[in-house]
């Protein structure tokens, strides 16, 4: 057990880490282009935050949270999603009192106890974007456009956007009533979890993963038929904004998302590139979550995007991530005096931002060149007794094999 990672977790080895660096840097750059600033929240929070924010009828709260009591008998939970901690931070630091909107992005680890599968682990990593303070559907459209822009830049082509409105507390009452009437004759066939949801929040039944429940809800009343005037107008505004932004979408009444805090807009980017159709990115509007956590009325909208699933989808779509070399330059040395000169040169080069390595294994000169090839060095500098005597070093181009001699004092400028 000591030499095996816990089930649902995965080591990130160097041969994969560069791919993560690539998507992380691209996401950061794009968010900042859209005017979003980074926010970082703790890896664990008080359990009550997720019970109130995510909702006690969700699978996350009922089945999947990693919760425990700390040494001070406080109920603590490793965060299962990124939005609620950001909302807590907005309330704690009174960020709602400053100029609006507040626009944040984050890159965080999350934890859910669920069956590990392709692109879904118990410890997983998530990009997220949140906008606070705007009731305008332009904020929703911008969030969706950012997500599509990012997925496109990542080389994902086999993907589609589905949008829906899940209404508000006012119009949901009529939908819930109709949904319960529809499901009442089928109640005994529902899974135990959905029987509990029947009274608390029947809309969650539409999101159940049980094949039996999925079959039972076919033909169920859809929220779009019960929207109040405000929600219907907001949904039409969203579609107009997406049209203006050139974002292609499909209205899908079946999208309800897996969290209780959503209001009005709900959306998902889905693909079947890695098997059965699944969500790569999803989000929506949550106009009452800040109030639920203890702050003033502050509308919000955002999305979450799993990094593991993103990378799998990129691979399936043939997206290319450039693999970096371990060194731009390798210094090959022969003899103790040459080693001393090489060490000094190596430090001088690093201070100038040149990625450089030397042999630390005592290899002979032939094997040093083999190692330089293996780490992808573009140039190899050769230092031996003859080079020291001439006060100049040989530089070999590892691709062409061409070799030139450069005075010692000009070596760095020559490489740069």
C-alpha cells in the first residue's frame, strides 16, 4: 500500500507535466485577455458551505464529499467544486462592495468520492471562471464564448454547445408540481435517491445517472414550458447575444446540471470523442448563491472545466501539444579543469535565461554526446584542454553536425 497511490488519484510524471503547463498557461492568458483575474481558495472548507451552496439533494453532498472532523471538532470538507469557495471568498472579503462586475478565474484541485473512469478521478483538477454583479445575459454569453474560445484554441473540434434555462424559484414551483404529477405513478420504480428527491427537489431526478430513472423521466414536463416572463426574456436575450458573438448552440431542455444553485442559464459543452457522450465543460447562472452563503443579493454566472477530461478529449481530437526539450544547450567536458570552466559557464548561461545542462554521471565524451541527443539539446559546447589553451569553446549544432569555435567571452552572446 505504501508504494501505490490511493484509488482515484494519479501521479503526474514529467513526461505528462508539460501538457498540463501548456493548457494552464493558455487558459491563464485567455482569461486575462477577457479581463478575468486569478483567485485562489483553500483546498478545504467548512462542510456547511457545500451543504448550503451545492444543495443537500445533489449526489455530491449525499454521496461524494470527502468530509471529516478536524482536531478542533470542526466539520471540514475537501472542496468538491470550485464555485462555492469563490462565493465564500466574495462574501468574506466584501468584494461585492467594490466596482462591479467582479471577474475571476481559478485553477484548483477538487475531490469527489465516485467511481473512477476515463477523465474522472477522485482527485481531479478544474479550471473555472466566475462573474459576479451582473444580471445582464451578456455576462452569460461572454462566459460561454470564453469557454468555446478556449476549447477551440485547444484543438477540440468534435464538440457541441447545449443550452437551457432552469428557471427561477418563482417559475420552478409550477414545474415541480407538474413533474411530481408526472412521476407519481412511477414513484415505486424510482431509485432510493430519487424517491428522496421526489419531494425535496424533483428536478434532480432528471439528472439521475440510473438507466431506470433515465427511462422513467422520458416525456417529463420540461422547464422551458413553465418559464416566467422574466426567465423567458432572459433566455431569449442569451440566445441573441450568442448569435451576435457567433457562438453556435442547440437548445436542450434536458440539461439541468448537477448542482442546486443554478438559476436561468444552464449550459454544457459535450462530446463523444472519448466514448459515450460526456460533458467537457459546464456551467450556468446562480443569482441566489451569494445570499445563500450569507452575503447580499449578488447575481453570478460561471463554468467549470475538468483538466483531465480536457486532455483526453484533446488527444482524441488529434490536438498537438509541443514537447519542450530538457535543455537548449549541453556542455560536454573532458578533464577536471574543463569541468570547472564548464560549471562557471553553465551558471553564467542560466543567469542569462539559457536552459543548459552538464553531465553529472561521470560519462565519457562519447556518452555525453548521446545524452545531449536524448535530452533534445539543440547545441553542445565542447570544453577540453585544447579549447582551454585557445581560450575558445567549440559549439556543435546537434541537428546539422556543424561545429564552430567561438572565443570564450563571446560564447553567451553567440548562443543568444
